[in-house]
């Protein structure tokens, strides 16, 4: 391996390059642009044998990816925010047609008002579109998960698209050291895609035909069953990836959970800050822990239950609002996962970071202290905590 200074966007582009994708169709949008800009340079310089499709919109980009994937090609794209929203229609078609596309998503707030900074509103708006969703903490994870995503997506038991989500600007534009695997190691790990079915003029088949009440339900049930295969496939892929990289992955990651009484659960870059705060508090004898979810869809119900079974209080961080709902999307999923568990913590929701507003260590320490108080008193906070908002 070689340690190279890269931003998160550059790490994703480099991973896609090493994955030997056949087709990239994309449209630039901040803060994703660097991914496809860098990849287009690989194409122009002859470093890859990839067909780069320039399109007029993100809707067209994903449409081109779907068509390419159906021919048996390995396909990659990237987008963000309003671009992802414009893809929304085609996201359901990509998953419904079982296209193992990998997409880098530079998470960014949705308009209005217009905002180019990072929160999770974009992907949370498409969380039920049938895509596998992975959230990364830093550039290293962005690189590693992009490579693993192709193996997961293309597995015969899965055959579903994957989004690798990285926080806008915090990860996409910040440079750090990334351990990059040798090209031949990645090539051996991924090998060539072996599609189950392909569009071929010499062997014509019908794809996406009109389907009424007779069979539509069965198609959707098949997608549910495919998602049920994701976790065992992911764990197998992660084990193999650890053998070549030395870095271990799974559905979630934890810190301090061996005796934690108060815990925070989050996605993405926030986990790094939360761990640092937890280290400080644990040094002062406070039993706190952190749970970071890598695999958000399909939601790792059993693992979340297991890791939280002895926790007394839990603060769930959401970097997006589910308007009109009791909790944010992540908190709703956690509550749903735990509601039949015999032992479960007192849970409260924390909404933070909207429009890229910074979350400081002192903010997270405040949440930990509130969770510790809840653990001690047993009295649950009834209202969502809007962290850092000006009244």
C-alpha cells in the first residue's frame, strides 16, 4: 500500500479508477464535482479504458447508468443534493431493475433556501428507494467502501445499487492520508463483473415491462429478499477486504460499548468527533460510548439491538429533519428496531448540523451529559434536541 494525500472526493475517484469501471455517466454539482472531474481526467489521460458519458442532467446521468448496467457493464456515477433529488425517479428504476450501480453521494443540504454545505437531507429523502446505503467517516473509509461496494452490489444474491455517502466539504474537500492499495490487488479482489442477464440485440429480452396487479407485488418482494442477503454478503466481502488491506469493516463500529451506560449513535464524520469526546469523558470515569452505523440500508436491526442491550440512555443524532414526524429518520429506525426488545435504553433525538452548521466537541459533550443524566434519573427527554440552533 501507498499512503497518499487525498480529499474524500479524490479518494472515491481513485477507488472507481482502480475498480476498472466500464461506464461513468455523471453531471457536476458541488461538492461532488471533484469526483467526476478527476475521473474525467483519468479518461482524458488514457489511464482508464472507461466510457465517459457527458449528459445534460443528473436524471439523464442515472438513466445512462441504468442502460449501461443492463448490458452487463460495471457502472459508476456520483452526485449531490439537488442532483440526487433530480435522480429520484430513476433511483427506483435502478433498484427495481436490479442494476448494481455504485454511486458516490457527497451529502449536501436541499434547497430552499439554497445551501451548498453538508447535511444528510438529500439521501434521507431517498432512503426508501431500494438502494443499499453506506455512510463513511473519512476519506480512507470513502476509498475502502467504494471498492467494497462493487463486490456487494454485483454479488449474484444481491444485484442492487449502492450509494457511498460522504459528508459534503467535511470529507469531500478535506485532505488526509489515504492508504491506497496496489492496482493489481484491487483488480484481483474485484475481478470482472459476471451479470446474471444482459441486454443483447442478438438475444433480445424484455426489461421493465408493464406490470399490473398480477406480478408487481412479487417484484417488490424480490427486492426485499435481495436486501436480506446484503448483510451476509457485506460481512464476507469485508472479511476478504481486511485480508488484503488490514482494515476491518462491518455494518457498524463501536467505541466504549463494553460498559457504556450513556451512548450516542450517529452516521458519517460526526462519529470521529464523538469518539474524541467520549475518550475525554471516559478518562474522567464517565461510562459513555459511541455507535457508528456504516450500513444504514438495509438497517442492521439485530446488531443495533445487541450493542445497545445494556445501555441505559441513548442519544440518536440526525443530520436531517423528517418534517411532520416525531423523530428524524435515523432515530425512527432505532426506535423501530428496539421497540420489541426486552431491554432497551431511554432514547431521545438530536437534530444537528443542518446546512453544514458545525458541531463542536462541547456540543457533543453537552449531549453526553444529558444522556448520562437520563441514565441516572430514568426520566426521558420528551422533546427533540435541536443542537446549536439559534432561538
